[in-house]
C-alpha cells in the first residue's frame, strides 16, 4: 500500500521538504533543519501540515452520552465550542487512541484522532454504537488542517482574518471563520507547548491558507516546520505520542495521565472497571522522566536496568534542542520511580548512567 | 549536491577512507552528514580496538536519529579524533577534514573493493 498525499504535498516539495512516509502519509521531516525549525516555534512561529490527522464526526441526540461512554475524560462537562483532551480505552484499560473532542453543539461532536489510528478508531467507535441514537462518519479525506504554533502565531494569523482571534480561548474553537478568503474552523490548540491555532478547511482551501500564512508571517520569521521538530517540541512539553508513551498495552494511569481519566465519572465508560482496579491495587510500572548522566543519547526502545535487572524501556529520548540536555521518558518498574533514583540505560550493549527527573522538562516562561 | 573529495575511497554506506601506506583515516561522507542533520553526539572506539570489514566501529547521532558507522576495511585503531567527542558539529561543518579514526589496515587489498571518487559520484547520482 503506497502512502497518501495531503493536499499540501506539492507545497512541501516546492519548499524543499525532506518527504517521507509517516503513518501512511507523505509528509516532510524537515525543510531547513530540525533545530532551526524547533527554535522558530519556540521563539516566533512555525507552520505544520497536519492534514494527516483523522476527523470523525458523531451527530445525533445521544452524541454526548455516546462519546462520554467511549472516553475516559468527562465529555458531559463541555459547553458549545469547547474542546477536551481525552483517552479512549479498551476494556483492559490499554489505550485505543488519545484524541481531542470538539463540541459544536450537544448533537454534534467532532473528534480529531491520530492519523495512524483513524481507521482503527472509526471501526472501534462504530462497533460500540449499540442502541445509541448517533450517526458516525469518518470525514478525514475531505478535511485539510494546518497548525500555526509559537508566541507570534496569533499576530500572524490575525493579519488574515477580521475575526478577533483573542476571543478564542485556549481549548476553544470558532466555526466559519474567514481566513484568507477560505471558510475555516479555527481552534486554539496545538502539540508544541506554545500558543497557537489549528485551522481546518477543505482540501483546496487549506492550500490557500497555508501559502497565505507563510506570506503573512515573513516579517515575524515564520518557518514551515516538519515532523522532526513536531516530535521534539511535543516531547519537551511533556505531551504524549500514541505508540510511545502509551498504546494498546499501556494504560493512561501508567503513563501518568490520571488527570484525563475521570474514575469518579457518574456514567460508565469502556475501561473504567479495569482502570479502577489498577489504580486501587497500585501501579506496577509508571512513566518517568530521566536525564542521562553519562555520555550518549537514550533512544526510544532502549532498555532500562537497575543493578543488572531489566526494569523497563525508553518511550522517547532526545538531546533536547531547547535545553541542550540528554533527556527522555521511560516506562519503568514503580520501585524505581522516585526522583533522583539512579538507573542505567543500555545503549548499544553498554550501560550509561541516568537519573530519574521530573517529566516537566520545560519550565514555562 | 553532496560534496565528493577526489583521491579518497568510498563505501556504499557513505564512509570515506584515505589511505596512507599501511594506515588509513576513516570518516563519513558529506551525503551522510547531510542526511543525518545536526550531529549532536559521536561515539568512537578505543585505540587498539580491532574491527573486521563492515563491522560497526562508531556511532553518530543527530537530534532525530542514531546511526552506526561501519568500517569499510578491516583494521586496528591507532588513533581517534577526540575533538569530535567534544564538538560533534565538526562532522557537519567539514566531514572530510574531520576524520573519525586512523587505523592500521589488516589487508590492504580490501581497499580495492571500495569505490573511487568517480564511482561514488555515479553511485550518488543513481541512488538519489
């Protein structure tokens, strides 16, 4: 099966993007380079093509009730035009996907899911429809999406619309905003730890929006930014990536995302029983941050040891572009998760010393 | 276009070899540093370590990836370029000036099986 092209594929090629097959989509890892792109987002603004993300709509009388049954977070607390981050779990507590739920109104929810899980999620959601009065549709192929991220994101995007963007608060959305002459849905969300917006439009419109943003942001030093820095940015900001910090086998509690699992939610949800049991019995493994003391770089998948005993693995690891330190996340045995505990990372058959640190790598300005 | 230096020998894995008598300097080619991106870590072997042809002898890592470096010809390490350990970005700045190891060749004939700079240029044109 060959990878799919987003509506912005030709733009990536024109910009000299290093395009690869990522989760079944041709997307650029970088244009100018990971580090300058990473810095642009932290200090000015960057523009990502995130058209690969999946969009699934749930409409109908039972939309809120149904989605609340699928999700660990409490969807019933949302008001119109508000967004919530949530996990969707298996009955075992393992994670089907992590996603954003946008509430247009009580009978119309818009789910934004990981590209690699879109088909799995659509199937999962449809299979659990039961007697709920809802219509489920995977509209991913007709939606293009860009993310403008960074401290100057609002300043740049404001040049292209008459709508006062400061009216859109964090994790809120506005529909039918005219951006560069294209009718878009705009949300104040992102995956970088910086302020910014995600802009959704149709496939033709999004190309116009992309080029208009790059043009409008020249003065501010906006750069097109690739998947490479998307990962380092989200990692520094302690944002998880499906398939790394959790997956079908790793629960959100183990990954340290209990805040998004409302075990005391009134209504039942898939995974509630297993997650409650895991929480009351105590976790056996937990996600921690670590910093390497010895030289080397601890990459995803590397094994973690303590006194010669294997106690877990690295879920993400980098030399942090912002901090310049060698840091990572690791899922390890809870006996060794206290801060400052010394652990060993196996790097190419050698052991490198590391110590457990807080996962909040990036101190907010 | 990636730079290729005349007079050096090249492997398909984009390492270069500069032969001086029974010894040789080994490093990574411009193509390799370019595709790795900003190099942030270099791991070198120790002096007196011995490697067979095509065995991994070092590792270079950029922000996005780790990559083993293979010795295109067998040999014993007689010197390592420690400057790279302190300043890995030197490999991006000039990968041909900044050699990684100097080795004593086990079998000089192995050099014959590598590509000349002309062959390597052709290889790059066809592969990329």
